[in-house]
């Protein structure tokens, strides 16, 4: 069986972890012949389809997310037309919501996975070409059966996160990019209504020793920038301090972290202040400086604590802190956004990232969009 992974990214600098994360779990399965086609969303559609066609795959798999959604469907629909017996299977954040309408509209897609795939994707590969009734036991899989009835197998979660084979062990892990990504936790303690991680409970963690082993491999490859994917690095201040002490062992690597300024303990503040210069690059989640907006967004943490924490982070000369705001949040008016940008500028943030609200599948805000008066 020949499986082609379409690695479609928004730019050259980005590389999806999905392929190496999945491949690492079944790398020793000799029944699967893996091949890849890598492209960006700006490349010619026909050229990418031609590359896929030349491989003559049995399965086309890909991750579908906000920035590649439209182009990915253009590509795989054309590939399916040229390879009618090929099975198209998709996953990713775009399928965290209700997938019924998508599957009826895009019947060239055989099925989509909702949730985390490392455990369930290998199970599906054992039955991919069998009657659809054999797909009923695959958690997280959504599909239409032979009579075009919709089936929804819920949400896949990897509870034994620490037991997964690390993606760095896959031959498909891309070491050529400007940075690599590292998960030391999966899930988030917070309940933000606009974020796909708002419903990811419980938080699952890697041990300190497992993280050290992975960083050793990353360091051996000469990587200089690591983006830690943990949704809230300091959700547990004790663990955050332990990780910072671990990062000290790699002074030639810059670690990019997402930190919640409202949750900084005095002990963690002291630890941050003593770190080597340029060891950390921080993204401080602010979202809004309006209490009513944060309450509507169900974000945990007092605004006064967040502002005090941000002011402290911006005062540190051994690291750069960026702060972010989200325009379009319910109750957040344009004049308030301008005022908040001015306030953050006074704090001395290295960069103010002003983004527009994205209604992501599976989020509370997407489900309540009409109720909240959100036009999109």
C-alpha cells in the first residue's frame, strides 16, 4: 500500500509536525510505502497535482488548517479526479467541529479525523480498504458510508502522550527549517472561547528527562530556534521553573514560549530575571485590556494581574516580550483597541501583535457566533 502525504504549508519557513508525528508511530511497518509531496499554498496547483499523480498513491493524506484549507481542497479534488480509486483522508484543526456538511459537499474526501491522530491513524490504515462498516471502531473518524449515511466517531485524544514515539525519530522530520517545534505538554488548562485548545482537557505532559532527551537530539542537529508549542507554558509555575532550568543547558538555543502574564509567581519572575540573555523569546497572551471582553471570552486570569505581569516581563533586558491583542472579540470596540495599543506601547513591549478574531471549528465562539452577534 502506497501512502502519499501532501505537506502543504503557508510558507517555506513552516513545516507541519503531523507527518513525522504520525509516521514515527508506525515507521517499522513495512506494509506501508511512504512518499511525500511538499509545497506552499502559493505554488501552481497543476504542478502539485502532477507530482501527486506521478506517485500513483493508494492513499492521499494531509492536514487541513486555516491557511491551507482552500488550496488543499483544490489540489486533492483534482488529484482524486485523476486517481479515482485513490482514498483521500484528511485531518487537522479544520475538522474539530461538525464535519457532516463538509463531507457531503466534498465527496472526493473519503473521511476526516477529528482530534489527535497518533493512535487512531495506524488503526485506520489496517482497514482503510475494507467496507465502511469496519471504520465504525476508529475513534475520531467522520465519514460517509456506501449508502452515503454520515457517521461521526467522536473525538480522538491521546491520553498516553508521554508514551508516543517522538516525531524527531521519523525520517520525515524536517531539520532544514529556521526553527523546529517541540511539545512538552498537550492540551490547555484555560477555557478561552476563541481557541481550539480551550476544550483540550486534561493537560498531558512529558517528563523532564524525556524533554531533555529530545532537546539533546535537537541540539545535535545544530538547531538554534525552538518553538515550544505548549499553549500556556506557565500553567504550572513549578514545572515552568524546572523547564527553564533545563533550557539553561542549551545556551546556544533560543526558546520561543507562550506565557500567561497573569499567572507569574514571584519565584518564576526571579527565575526569568536570572536567565542568560536571548535564551527566551516570549509571547505574552493579553488578548484585550477590557475586563468584560475577557469575561465574554472565558479567559482565566485577572486583568490587573496580567498587566502587572506584562509590565514586569517588558522590563527584563535579558529577553524580548511580544504582546498580542485580538480585534473582533465580542464587546471589543474599535476605539478601545486603539487605546489598548497605546497602553501596550507605553509598557515597552518588543512587538504588539494585533490580529483579527478567527472563528475556528470546534470552538465555543464559533458555535455561539450568531448569539454573540459575530458576522463572518
